C-alpha cells in the first residue's frame, strides 16, 4: 500500500507550473486567521532540484533520552503517569491510571515550551472541552482536565489497540465489509460531534483508534472548530490539517463545516477500498492542487471488485462542491446502512467533469488563489503568438521558397537546367517565358515524371491563409469566452464573444451566447430580488442573497453596487433595530416593575422609531391597562383608609401591591400601619375611659363601697396581633433599640432596627425581629394547604436578629474557601449545602462575629418573620416579593432584587428554600406554645419556596422535610443571632 505521508511520496498528479506552485504556496503560508490550516509538519517547502547524495555511513543507534518522558512515574492529583505512549505537535500522551477508580487512562500533556503561550493553552483546553461535549461510543471520552505545577493536561479514555494509520502502514487492507463498518462507525462519531456544532477539521486514519473489539473511536480534536462560535485561536502562517485528506475548501482557505469532515472521511473510505490515496503526491502544494482541480480515479478503475454502489457513495463524499456532497453525517450513515443491507444508496453526485469543463478548468488553474484579472494572460499570449506566426507566413510566402527534394525538380522547356520546385510543388516562371505547365495541365498522353508519387495538395492563397488565421483567432476567443463564463466574468466573456463573431453560425457560438444571456439574466433577477428585500426592510436577507453572487461575479459593477446598497441598508436596519430593542427592553422592564408611566413613555419612543413593530401596541395596551388597575386599586384603598376599615384596608393594600410599583405601595403600607396604631390608641383610650366611668359610678353609689385603688385593665390584643410590636410596619416605634456589640454599623428606618455584621470583608445586614405572638400554620380553607400545616397560637418571648437575605456565595466562599453551588454567582444564594456543612460554617464565621452566636432560625421564628404581621398565604404580592417559577425565567436570580416584606426581609417566599433548626415532625404540638423548637436528628424542616417552584409552593406556611446530610441546588439558608436584652 502507498505511504500516506505527503512528505515521503512521489508526485503522482499532473506537474504544477511554477506560477501555480507559488500561488498554492501563498495560500498555505499566507492563510488568514479565519482559514483552516495545516499542521506545521505539512508546511510546504521550497522546491529545489534533487542532487545525488553520497551514501551515508550507518550511524550507531541513539540511546533512549531520559528526558523524552520527563513526567513518567509522577502522580498528578488523582492520576499516575506511567510511560510515554505518543507525542505530537500539540502535546505528549502518557499511559496512566486514575487512582480513585483504578482504571487506565490516557493523559495528554501540553509541551513545556508551549505552556507559557496563552494561545496554545487556550487551544489545548478547547480540545479537552470539545471532546467532553460529545458522549458517544465512537468518540474518545474526556474524564478530567487540570494543571499540575504549571503543566496543563487532560485525562481521557485509554483505547487498548492501535490507530488505523499504523494498521495500514503495516500492509493490512480490510475486507470490503470491514472497511464499510469502519467508515460507518466514524460517520456515527462525526454525527455525534455535529450535534454539538463541532467540526473536527483533521479526519485521517491516524486519528481513528481501534480497540481489541474493533470499535473505532475518533480522537485528536486539537484543530476542532465550533461552527456557531469563533475562538480566535488560529495562527497566521500555520495551516491546520493534513493535506492528504484536505477538502477543496480547506485548500482554498474557505469556511469549513461538517461537509469538510465528510470529504476527509471519503478519502479514508477510498483508501480502505483501493489501498491507495485518491491524490498521492510528494509536495503538499501539489496534493492541495489535486484536491481542488483534479477528479479522483473511480475506485473500480483501481480495484474492479469494488461494488458500483459503494463507489457512488465514496465519490459523493469526494465532490469538489460541498453542496454536491452529503450535507450531514446522518445522510451518509443512512446510505452506508443501506449498503450493509444490500440496498441501493440515495446519493447521485457521481458524474465526472465534461471535457469542456475540464478545458476551462485547465485554462484558469489557480485563479482562486491570486488576483483574478490576470487569469487569461497565458492563453492570450498563446493566441497572439499563433496569430503572429500565421501573418509572418503570409508575408514571407513569395520570397522565401523552401528547397525541394531533387526528385521534385521540373525541367524548364528549352533548357536542361532544372528549376527547384517550390514548397508547394509549383515552379517559378522565368521572365519572358510562359510558365511550364503543371502536372495537372499536361496532356493526357504525357506521363508524369514520377507516376507512383501522389498528387500534391493545392496551394492555399493568401486570402485563404488569412481566413484560416482569423478563424483560429475566433476559436481561441470563443474558448476564452467559455472559460470566462465558467468563472462568472461576464464582461470578459462579452468582449471575447464579440471577437468570435465570425463563428456566429456555429453551435459553440450559439451555446456560449445563450449561456452568457442566461447568466446575465439570472444576475439581473437576483439584484431585483435583493432590491425588493431592501424595500421590505429585509436587508440582511438581501446581503445573504447577493454575497454568493458577488463571489461568482466579482468584477460586475451592478453586483458590487447592489451589494453595497444592501450592506448599507443592513447597517441602517441594525442601528434602528438596536434602538428599537433598547426602548422595548426599557418598556418591558417598566411593565415588570409596574411603573406604568415609564412603560408608556418607552413604548411611545419605540413607536416613533418603528411603528410597525407588533410588540409596541401590546406594550402600550398593557401600560394603559396597568395604569387603570392602579388608579382603581388606589381609589379603593383610599376609601378604606378614610372609612377606618382596617380589614378592608388590608385587602385593598394587597390589590394595590399587585397593581402598582413599590414607590406607590410602600407609602400605602405605612398609611395602613398608622391607621392600625390610631385604632389601637383609640380602643385603648375608650377602654380607659370606660374603666374610669365605672369607677366614678361605683364611688357615688351609696349601696356600694368604693375600692381603695381602681386600676384600668390592660386591653386585650386582637387575635392576630403581637404584643410587641403592635404595628408590623413600624416595630421600632414600640421596641426599645438595642445596639449589638458585633455590629459594624447600625440604624433605624421605616421597617425597624438594622445592624451590619462584617464577615471576612462581606457585610451582611440583619433586621431586629421583636418578640410577639402569631398564628402559625394555615387555615383549613387556604388553597394548596397540606395537612401538616396545623394552625396554633405561638408566642416568641425573645426578640432576635435575622439576616435580611439568604447567605450569598461570596460570603460562604470568604469563610469556607470554596463554593459548592451548582448555580454560580457571587450575589446569588449559596446552594448545594447540607445542614451539617452549615453548622461548620456558622462555627467558623462565629469566630469573626465578636462574640455573637450564629445559628439557624427555628421553624416558628422563620414563619413569624416571613409573615411580618400578615395572615394570608403571602406577606404581599408574590411577584413583587420574590422570584418563583412564574417570573424567574427558570433561572436562579441574585438576592435582594425583589421587594422586602414589611419587616425588611428579602426573598422569604422564594429565591431558594431555607434550612431551619427544627427536626421534622408532621404532628406539631397543639397551641398555645411558647418558643417551640423540635429537637432530634435525621431530618430537618426546610421552609419557603425557590425560583424553580410554582407560587402555591412558596406560601408562608409551606414546609418540607430534608435529611441533614442531603444537598439540593435550590436549598440555602439565612443566619439568625439572639438579641441581647
């Protein structure tokens, strides 16, 4: 079998002219950063003439270099490196063992000389991430990646076997069925990579591993490219890939997609079927040339036993135009499976180029690599030389006779001196004498001088010769016209067709003229279609329509002008689209905040930009409807306050919170709190007046003896009120402020006392929760209620401090040194932590809290703080207070981005679920109960809701069990601290 190394083969294709070789070399060496590239070992070398070399003396075999495998025998974390098993341009591969799982692995290490290069490091890790994206039997799996003492590596599946290249070089050639099975496995691996948007770009036998069960696995994704993403990791001057398996688009420096990998797989299929490459060659540039310009010999011409249908599938993969190949790996898989079942494949692209196309291709060799204006120069020079030679022959004809052979001499009448025959066999007449008759003019009785010699052809006249030269020039012009048409150079084709006007009645001329008309008409129609798209504000589609046309006709002014119009319009549309999107985004943000005036202003501004956008009318309607709801809710709330209807005011406040933004609802909540205080004071005054009236009446009644001391009875608190504070909106007006010793800062606002705790530089704010009494659990008629939410009267005899937000990932990481969260974000609640881990955190953080004892809140404390004096399922409008499934877009959200409840606490209903101190029981103690805390182990109570739960699951009374050692990606906690008296 032929050696597949392009640096070790002889040139088997057509010779490449020096100008073409220079062009191809430029394509390889001058690749732009966006081009696919070949590996450094395939970099084309300058051509030099081979010189005989003296036979070298045999050299002693070199001893093994101990530095060749510097990491053998080392342990890198969970991996032992045993011995070096391979080395390439992007790294060395060691056989190793994963200690924790006791399994063999292959460990790829970035070379030390490349570790300091950020670009190489990024490409090395890109390879690891790319393979890790794909989980498939026919793709080598990546287990882990990391860095050890500055050495970058990744560990992957160890395949106990050899690669396909080694087997081919050993002389092995698979049976046809085995070859088909190997290509089918590779295609399945490519299909899995394609599902992740990956293009391998270096498919070849050396990157196909075979294990002991003959399972093929693709490896070495070092040149991988994400089809929908640009990593900016290509390197100018280094062409990536292996030229023996290059696709034409790689050779031309064009964009690659999965069809590029299918072309390379077709080369491998060809090699397995025939035992040779379709395009062998010694120089990389010549191999690239053949991939671009030369059709491969059909496999059956090399091995007649290759089935015809298998040849069709192979040649479909090897089509020059990617559009003529299989478009996806799944299409190739389907045809290969049909071949296995003995069925006909569906492919059809197997025709070879016609002679005319082959001629045109020969004329314009290499024009894609360099400037297109000079591509006709060699042909033009050839035609000019031919015309010059013909005219020279015409001019010199009378005075430059060619010497005739002696046998052709004809004697002049009346003389014995023969006159040499001219080049056409005609004698030159002597002045004053008639010319001698030619052989054709002699009488019939006269015998020719040489009866056995055939008659010479008639001599063409100068007019005939000029006509022949003109016809030859016209034919050359027609050939140039066809070549120009093949390259889309319509202006050149028109000029050359005009030069071939003398052939107007020939079929070739008519065909070329019709092709020119067809291309010109298609170009005009495409430009008209693009202009229509621009008028319809679809300039992006117009650009996409015209870009291939501009590639096809690069020198047509009409196409360039149309493309510039489309590009300019597309840029204008992009500016308008960005401005429109910004206004629409502002409008939707205002709608989510219930800021109806701001929403109306934003959508009105969007309408001024583009009145046709459908989202504008909907946004304006939503803003107007929201404003009406807010006005109605505000009027209803004002009426309840004026009527001093406390219960009605609470219901109206909930409606207002659902209809208005916080700047409207928070002052309303303060008004309701003041009304509650006013009614409490009036009730207390009435009770005191009644008591004084009773005492006065008793003192003036003769039959009764007045008591020595008359005391006014303490007023009974309302059923759901707390002794301290009477108002949830302003607890600080009643509770005496206590400044904790651990506070780095403290103060008081409308929601009560607050204090800041500094934990390793992260400030956590706490709210003072006063002692009080409330009804824990949910009423029997509450929607979505569970049976374990038993209602009972609970008294909390001591005030406590509670963090106003869930513990953040930044705070946890500062204290514990690592972040275990599944959903990452410094300002997001920490998650994936167990009850046991929280206890360690609290103990560690307590050492920085200046004597404060950090703990979890009890279940009763948590619900008391969550309700904040309310009695319904939620402490306000659920969308205003927290993130849940209905408004989180199914994503974790930062803390403190929704409104706080009346006591200044954020995300009590949502965000993440929260651990409490209580052990789980589904039969709570009956009321009344003071400072309840259920002790025990195994399971704990978690409270609240999370961003991934529906609103009914986020109610104030909702509770769930969770084992102490379990974690959940939607479960966190908040800190509680005892308040000093």
